[in-house]
């Protein structure tokens, strides 16, 4: 079932965490990839590619998050002074 746009990142983070746990639990298993079907092997390689691509936005996302926190802080401070 596709993720709804309002919870897409939250849902995907949970699924990606499960995939990462599976990978970490099986990394020393020499048959890990061999036991997967081709679709799963393609999927794990696509996840790797997407993770690298996603990581390129880390500094920009951190700046946006910092700005959001600063904006919210100003809003809260303004609200408290009323």
C-alpha cells in the first residue's frame, strides 16, 4: 500500500529501518544475497543508490530544520510576551 503524502517520510523511515536491521543482521552471512530472488537483490541495490542520493541533501535539510526551529522559537517567544 503506498504511503499517503502526509506520512510518507515517517512510514518510509520505519520501512527503511527494518531493511537496515535485516541487512545488519545478515551481513556476515555469505548466502544473504544468494538466498534472495532477483527482485530483492535489485531492490537492495536501488535502496543503496537512493540512500546515497538522499544523503546529498543532508546539509540543506539541516539548514531548513535549523531555520524552522528558529522560526518556531520566535513564535513561542512572541506568544509568551503577550
